[in-house]
């Protein structure tokens, strides 16, 4: 596991300005990657948010998964605070491991909005299934509270807005799906790369399936925000910027719907491609941007999510999955369902291939 940490800046105002100028130039030149080993197998990446440096290299082979439980709030879920060094569900750990295994030459970042106790995680306080995913050599944990991640960016004003409109109990005014969609488009705009929802189990390299710029159709009328690749080049960054702008225009109280991220990328691609029909969003019309068929990431449609958990018809389900690059497990629908790792459930078969280390750490526990 490698962890990106925030360091407090202790410099005078004049020196800070000089340093800021230097780091901005160096960061964009790809010169800043201050990585150093610490605590044995735990590798820590120093990250100075206040100087707007560190983190992934723009345009590099980046893969992002976002844990948004503490987005716009520093308090992680009560049941996961003291005894665990990291908040990560077994399915999210499986998604993380699968992304890392399918993209061995990429840096896979778990962008974690909750406080992360690095020493507790290293000591084994984190659940075994989380540690199993985090020990992969290309996995990085990035503790990135949005208050710091968005600082010095065009989104910095969101923090002031949140403070003005916070609820009486101090909670931020936006629901988690809104914070999640905002962070995914911000990361893709700033760094480029691949974003994956934490309920997507990857089976094959997605850039091989879709190229540098792609999204996946979800039915005939909408494009999914669950798996997105935006290059740092002209087309990818243009789409990312459009998605980010549209995210800011959403009414937060109306953004709790599951499909908000889908609507954002659908509208952005409609403008790019000159058509709001998904069937007409071809690479030729969309300046090289590709919209893949739903089967690329969702061979089992959302309305049939239960097939992933049912041994009845498992062979047919697995045949549908075989040609896909990934499997969307539809956590919003399937969260209460359970998988027995040793069973004949399709998702058990998929997990045995996608995340063997996490399954071994679960030691037969349902997930």
C-alpha cells in the first residue's frame, strides 16, 4: 500500500508565492513525484495540498476509485472509525484489487475522503480484506478530503457555499452521490485517466477495450458514469470540463438520484457529438470519443442485478459475462444481497478470478 499524505506548509507568504510558481511548473512537467518508502511495506507519498502539488501526474496511466463516505465531512461512518485504519467494504476492496490486476502498468488510486490512520492500517487494524487489496504494488491510497483536494481550484468556492448552507447539525448540504460525481469529474479533468465506480469488478484492461477516451452506454437513452476514460488530451479534457461544469449546475438537493452522474456525461457527449441519441454517438461524430455497448461493463443489466447472485441460470449469466471487460454489480440495488465465496453464484465465480487475494482474506465470509 502506498499512501498519499498531506503536509502542513510552514513558509512565509513571499516564499510561498515563489514555491507555488515553481511547483506548478514542475508538476505539469511531471517532475514532482515525491514517493518514499515508510513503515516497511507501506509506501507513503508526501503530498502538500496547500502548495497544489504531488498526487498523480497529469496525463499518466491513472485509475481512480472514490470512497466518498466522508465527502464534505470529516466524520467517517461510526461503525468504521476507531478500530479500522481504513473504511473499505469487501466489494469495494474486490473492485480495487480487480482494477489493479487488470491494469498492472497503471497507478490505481483509492481516493479516500475519510481520515486514514496510516499507522493503524500498517499495524493491521484495517480489515484483512482491505489490506489484501492495498498490498498490490500499483495501488495507492490517497487521503483526499475535498476541502483540501479542491483548494486553489475553481471549485474552492464550493467550500464557502457549503459553510453558508450547512444544516443545523453541521452536515454538508449535498448528498453523497453529488459529492461522488463531482470528485470523479474533477479528478478526470485535472489528471486524466480512468474512473471506476467501486462496485465495478474489472476482468480485462479497459483501455484495451475502449481506448483513451470512452464511456459506456446504459440503454438506448443514457450513457453511464460508472466507467469513464478521459485522456488529458484535447477531446478527453474537453469532455471532462463539460461534465465538471454540468455537475456544478446541478441542484444538489436533486442530485441524490442514482443517475445524476449518467445524466451529466450524457449531456456533455450530446453536445460534443451533435446528437442526443446514444446510437449516434460514434467515434466519427464524437471526435474520437467512443461510447461502448452496455455489455462492455454491464453484461447483466441493472434491472436484472439479481442474476449475479442466483445459482439458477448461472451458466447463462457467466456466458454473458465472458465477453465483457468488467461487471457492474449494481450496489445501489444489490447492497443487501450476499455472496458465498465458495458457492456457484455467478458473482462468486467472477470474484474468484477478479480478486483472489480479497476472497482469501475473507476466509469464507459472506460479502
